[in-house]
């Protein structure tokens, strides 16, 4: 979010605002899909790392004159965010950052815009031994180091009201490897080409996925049946990877995006940032085994960026319908 004042960038804010809440409102009533067992979150432990950026022309004197009369200290911003987590009555990261961002603009009339990013700090239930056997604990949780969800919202003042300028939900650092059933052949070969074609390679990918809603209000979780959880996006990505023979990462992310939009028509699009982190082969043949030995790939690595739209999903569904009718 760059706030323009006389063609200059001007904003300030606070990063790494950590906030943890226990026994937040559970998320229930989400849409069930075939690729995922996710049915909601109990939110017994809810953790966030929040960043906030504030813009407005009233802050110019603080830069040019050292006049802090219109400056809200960033320490106050930190306290504002943490205390509003206590009064938030919803169930999602998207809902909280929307709630807290609106509250900032209502509290401080000279703030012209707020951009807030909330990154989940995931916790999962540890196993507990009971008379019924091992069950997920409802008291002890472990900090997960796996993929994590993130949400961003940008609000601006518009006339006498507040307008959503941008909203996005994300799943970050999803890492998936498929050990066979992947190929990469048929690409341009010339005097610069040293990469051999491979008709059955392991494929290790890193993914960041970002999705936007047609109606920003559906992102907050206020209407759970219209909410798309990051856990469901993760399960769709893994399921499509498992199902399909993969001729390229480009093809894979396209089909993942189409499946996401088919399952969740309330979404506008899905954008991918993918990286090829496929291992290098060390031992090609192991007697009596189809296995091999690999090591980490040497840099540099390939990447892809691509947005899949509802139009793409509709075309893909039409192609599949024609195929099955034949």
C-alpha cells in the first residue's frame, strides 16, 4: 500500500505484532468437499502475526518538520491490535483483520487508509492417552512448522464511508513431492539445452496460493458456507497432484486452480507462485528396488506465476463434459 502525497510514498506502521487467543469462536458450517475432511476449526488456540501500515496526508509534517502531533505511536498500534483480538467475535483471520482495520479507521479519523496482513501461527492438537486410546488433546497443542495461512485487507476512506480496496487470502509454503508419474518432455532443444528429457521423474514443488472472493464479505467467515479454508485449498492441491499425470508444473497449477474454483464458485480467481525444487539423482539403480537416492537441487531454481480464473474453470469443465460424453 503506497499512499501518494504530492507524488511521494508515505506510510508507517508496525510489524511482527504477535497475538494469541484461547477459546475463540469456533468455525463451523463450512462447505464440505470431496477432496478434504476439513469441517471447521475449534479455535482453542488461535495465533497470529500481524503487520499494519497506515497512510494519510496528515503524517507529512512528521517527516518534514518532526511534528508528531498527528502520529499514533506504533506501540499503541500494537496494543490496539492485541486488545481487539479479545473483542473479536468471529472465527477467521480474514474476519479479524477486517474487524481491526475498520476499528482503526473509526478510532482515528485522520487515518486515510489501513493495510493489514495477518499470518496464522498454526497449532495442532497433541496426542493424549486415554481409556479410549490415543485421541487429540483438547488441552495440549504443538506449534506446527508446516504451511500456514495468511490474509490481507486494504481499506481506504471513500466519501463518508470505508471501502475495501483489496482483499486476499493465501496459503504459504506448501511443499509437495510426487515420487513418480511426472514428466517433462517436448520442450525446445537448442545449443543452450543441457537438461535431459524425463518421462517419469519425481517432482518436488513449493507453492504459495492466493485467492480472492467475488464478495469480500464472504472472506470474513461471517457466512461459513461461503468461506474457503486454507486447509481445503491444501487438500485440493494434494488430491489433484495425486490424480493427474503431470507433464509440467504449469499444467499442474492450472488444474489445481480449476478444481479450487469448481468447488468454490464464490471465488474470483486463484493465483499461484510455484517453484521447482525437484531433487537431483545420486544413485539411479538400487538392486531389487524401484527406489533411487537423491540430494537437494543446486540453485538456481525455476518458478512460475499464474492466475486461474472462473472462465478457465468453466472451459475446463466443458472440456471434461465433452470428453465423458464421447
